[in-house]
C-alpha cells in the first residue's frame, strides 16, 4: 500500500520503519528532515509538507506530541486535509484529545476521507520491537480493513469503540499509570523507611495480589463489571483495618501518605454506611455515585 507517515520521533520513527520493513511504499514528513534520514536510506520518499504526504498516500499516519500539533497537521494550512483525496484514511497514533479527533472526523467526512484514532502504548521500546498496544476508535468495518497495517505496529491491536474512544482509552490508561507512580512512591518510601530492603519489597509486591494483576484481571470483570459487591471475597472491614495500619505506620515513621489517607477516608465513609460486611471493592460504588455512572458490562 501507499502509506504516509508524519512525525518521526522516538515513537513514530520506529513505527514508520516497521511499515517499510513490511514492504509498503512509504512517504514521510517531519519538522526535522534529519529525523527521516534512516527511512530515506531504506527507500522512503520525502514530502515537503503534510499535504504532500496525504496526496501521495492511501493511509496517512500521524504520531505527534499532542493536540496542538495534531490540529495544526490535520487541519492547518498545508495540512493533511488539504492533500487527502476521497476514499483515503487518516489515522492519528498520538495521545490527543477525543474532542479534537471527533471534530477532525466530522470535517474529513465532508471530503470523503475516513478517520480513526489509534493511540499507542508501550513506549519507545514497544515501538522498536513492534509490541505496542494500539487502541482504535472509529468505524468498525474501517478498522477491520486497515487492521493488517496496524498489526505491523503492535501485537495488541484492539477496537475500543466509536471515534474518540481510542483517545479516551489512552487517556484513562495514562492517568491510571501516572497515579500508580505516586502510590508506588508512597508504598516504597514507607516500606524502606520502616526497614525493608527495596528489592525484597519489590519481590513481595510482585508475588502478591497486586503483582499478580488480580484487580484488573479478576476484580474488574468479575466484581465491578457485575456490580457484585455483596459476595464477600475479602471483607471491607478488613481492608479498612489494613489501610489504617498503613497510615498509622506512616505517622510512626513520618512518611507522608497523601493518597493513602484519601483512600482511608473512602473506607471510613463506606464503614459509616454500614458496608463493613460487604466486599472490600464496595467503595468503588462511592466514585460511581459521584460520577453519575455505573461501570457495568453491557
């Protein structure tokens, strides 16, 4: 296929390289021409603008820092929309705004150009090894048509819903990961200051329920998605005791636990509602109340 790729940084560069290796005809553009040097040496064609990339391609990919750059390349002067022809497909791989990609989708549709949002996760190593997760939003039939090309970029390509849903999934994923860094910081500073060696503590966490991924792999699909908070697997009163032990230890060793204390307050509220004998996952429903939505499998 004739494929265009715009944005050849730490993520885009390796992804574009995989497209070349798969035998596709590749046209590239980056704000820094030197970023394309390896691709050009391997037979890629250089274009002088995103518009020129689009004009030469059946599928146009962008991998850019964020919404500002995506908007400029997709909609701006000399951008993809000005060069794309009816029937071509534009796929944004960036971590960007779902509102923006929905606006892009509406404008491109007027010209007969298809759009998917397909942000990737896995970092530069995943990009280099083609082991990225690719979270795709848009028309399902279009997704199925272009999936063989997406499979070149990563080995975990999934369809997550209508246009914008890929961006939403990536934002949620990154939010969880970023917040987990702070939880890990609190836990490991507490553990080390209280006397446990860092590697021993890491191995203990890896071997336990957290490291085994029980929350995502079991509790979410089997408890949360079903709203089954009354089947007690681990009683809420015991979880409240455990988080209390953690915050008490933090006070003893003068380790600030901002996240830990917020979580303790959630469990105190759940206890005040008389939920002590429900499952320890029941406080999930407190956030559902605040958000005005229930997280249930349809």
